[in-house]
C-alpha cells in the first residue's frame, strides 16, 4: 500500500500493526454504519483530545470495514456516541509524511517509533455527480499500538493537504 501521488491507488490490506484478531482477548460487538463488527481489547483506542470537531469523544473502536470492496479502509467508531464514526486509511510505513513530521506526531503522542502507526481520515464527497475521496494528511491520527492510545496530530508543516485525493 503506497500513497505516492495525488492520484495514486491504495489497494492493499491494512498493515500488520493494525491486526485486530487476538484469540485470548474478550470480543465485543459494535454497530457501525457498515453493519455490526466484532472487536477485541486490542481494537479499542483512547484518543487524547478526541478528533477535531468531536473533542469530547475519547473512546473508539478500530475495526476493518465488513465489506470486501472496502478492505483497504477501516472504521473508527465512537463507543460513546454511536452516530459518530470515521472511515480511516492505515498509512504505510513508507507513506507520504516526512520523517521529521512523523517524529513530531510521535512526540505529541508520547510514543516510540517502533510502536507508532498512522491513520488518515477519509472524506467522501460528491463532485459533479461523481464520488471523490480524499485523506487529511495535515492531521493524521498517531496510534501507539502497544498502549492502545491515539492522538490526532495537526502537523506544523503546512505543506500537507487536508484534501489529498486518493
């Protein structure tokens, strides 16, 4: 999975850092706009400061979208407000953020490089009768996969678009 240019195609499954199946953990069923999904403790994230515009919501479940056509995306579903969810795209290790910007996000989260993965929030719009999908590169979600903690990080580098086309 690579995000190389404004028109690149991202068609691979999520990176292994976001694996959701741990046999020893208790699972719970949550309802999403895509139908019910089952998550275990490893799929529960505490988002410090919430998501922009939803700062009061802190507890989210991260799960694959239960639709084979959307297998490269995941859903970040609020556990506090079932009406709030986000489509997210796991960013590959060689993704579009420069090393210094990744380090800035890791510092905001308080995470080590080895334990940090990134999610990009996807927006779907209708433009001229066609569907257009973009990701927010300016404010990725950094995830500490060991602590199950996350933070949406608004990067100081304004070279990144909030509407980077997929």
